[in-house]
C-alpha cells in the first residue's frame, strides 16, 4: 500500500493528541507512533505546526528537554478536548455505518 | 549533520520559533533522514510550516510583554498611513490606461472608473494617439473584451484585490487603535498625557488627509489650450496651480511621514504604560487575527499590480487607441510604505492574539495530569 501524506485525509491534531494519550513522547516518537497507528507519514513541518498550536491552546505541554529532544504530554484540558472530539467522531461513524446498512 | 536544505528551511522560521524549536526539529529531521526519508520532502514541509508560523505570530511567553504592547501600538499608529495611502495610490494610478486594447470611441457614457467599480473593467478613459500627437480626451469608452492585454488584466486584478484588502486592513487597524483608546479609558488613573498622545494618529490623519484633498483639488483644475505639435493643433492640458500643488504634495509627503513616525513613537510610549485587557477586547482580537491572516494576500495583489504595470507595452500603431495605468515615480515609495504598514499590522495582530491567549490561559483553570 502506498503511504499517504497526513493533512489531506487525516486530522493531524487528533492523531497527535491520540498518540500523547498513551504518555509523553518527543517529536520523533510521535511521528513513529502515528505512522504505526495509521500507516500515514507525518513530516516534522506538519507535526510541529500542530504542536505549536496545541501548546498555545494549552492542550499539550512541553516537558524538560533530554538531549535536544523535548517530550510533550497531554494536559487535562487536552484530554477533555480529545475525548469530546473522539466521542463526536464515534457518534458520526456509528450513524454513518448504520445508514449504510452495515 | 543535517543537509543544508533543511537548515535553510528551519532558518526561514521566525526568530521566536527558532529560539524555541530549532534544535528540537533539527534533531527529529536528522532521525527521519537516518531512516532514508528524502531531505527535499522534509525541507518542503518545513518551508510550508515557516510560512504558517510567520502568519500566525508568536505563542505564549516567547516575547516580552513590552514588545507585544509595542506591536499593538505600532498597528494603531499605522492607521493614518494606511488610510491615506490608498488615496495617494489611486491618484498616482490616475484614470488613464495604456495597452493595446480596442476601444469603441463614440457614443460612450462618462462613468466613474474608480476601483472597484465593476464598470472599471469594461470602460476606460482614453488617449487617442493620432499622427504622432496626443489628443487627451476626458471621455470614456467601452472596452472590447478579448483584445485586452494580459498585463492590463493582471494589474487590474491586482488593483481590485488591493482595494478590498485595504478595506480589511483599515478595519483591523481602526479596531486595534480603538483597543488602545479603550484600555486608556478603563485605566483607574489615566493620565491626561496618555489621552492626548493616543490622538496623535488622528492628528496625523487629519493633517495628511486635508493636504491630500487640497492637492487633489488642485489637480482637478485643468487649464486647456490649443498648441501646435508636429504640424497639428492638439489640446494641451495642465493644472492651474502646478507650483502650489507640487509644494503641497512634497509637504504632505515629508510632514505626513514625520507625523506618522511621531504617532508611532507616541503609541509605543503608551504601550509601555497602558495594560490591555483582552477579555474586553474580543472584537479587535478577532478582526486583527483575520487581518493578520489576510496580509500575505496583500503582497500577492501588489505583485500582480506591479508585474502588470511593468509588462504593458507602448502603442505601436498610429491612430491606435491605447489603455493603460499611468503611474508616477511615487510608486516605489508607496510600495515600501505599504509593506512597512503590512508588517506592522501583521505583528500588531499577532500581539493582540498573544495577549488574548495569555489572558485565556490565566482565566481558564487547567487541571494537569
């Protein structure tokens, strides 16, 4: 299967938050986790564009740097936002599937 | 060692971003390169992100508060300049156009061709080039589409975009300035000096606008006479008071810029003394964010306009009716000024946004893991 680029078809914000829900991760670990999760490739430009926005909105926070690698973790506010987003997606998915008759 | 393309892409980011993320992202890029990811793809993604970060502005705690307030003040001070500039631009462009387009000369109504009038696309004032002489007519003619040069179209689209983006810019700057004024009013012990200084953009605006309108009025007082040119009688037109118009124009340029700089200094001083509470300023924040994000379009529109102007060709055939934008030597100055205003506005919008974020972060209790 050809690898696709995140951003066109995937919501990068949800993917980053979902990855961090497992625990703190630095940039490279996030990219690998998202790749394992979806099979899609996320570049550092996309990842840090999302991280900057999430950080300013208080949904993630940076931890102390370790050897030029700074881990990020989900905040309480971020966890609430992710849960709301996933629940909405779940409702939409269930409704869509039921309408498709699957 | 990361390739130079990635380091260049990282350096394209704004300073606040580089100070915070440069090492980190370089490390991640090095890891990805080690996996065999192509450097050009990583660099391209980082270039796009650099553009995004320039547009969005700095995030929490990446700039000192005094710097943020200075930016806000700059945005307010840019207001008079941005208000007057479009007027100057339109005068400089004039209502005469030049290209190889075809006009129907007779039977045309006289229309107001000011952009963004939709008729400006289909009607032009014209010059008739006849046997080497120029007959200047005050009439307009309907444009026959299809023969209009691409350069004229391009500059027309640029001018149209500039018109509407200017309106956006003005709204944003006006609201930013209103935000400063409101904050002064809200201060428990406002100083009289603050109130006076906060009106310096208004003073600059009144001065520059008044002189500009006066000059424009003088420019609208033509004197016509018949002169012989290349053996033909042609109409020669000039303005009634050329010396006065030129002196006033120069005064407006120099003193207007001086007043604008004075207003910027005044508001920067204010910005270091007045606290801006964004919870009362959601409207300026919202509008300024929008304006900040529309600013790159401004530069694109200007690019269209300038490329179109520079690409138009002079008339080649005697008797040809030609259409073009007329522009003067002022345009480089106007472009530079507008770029400056744009940058200041962008930074002002970013400052407002950041102040808002700070306030939100403080006011919303966040439970940490």
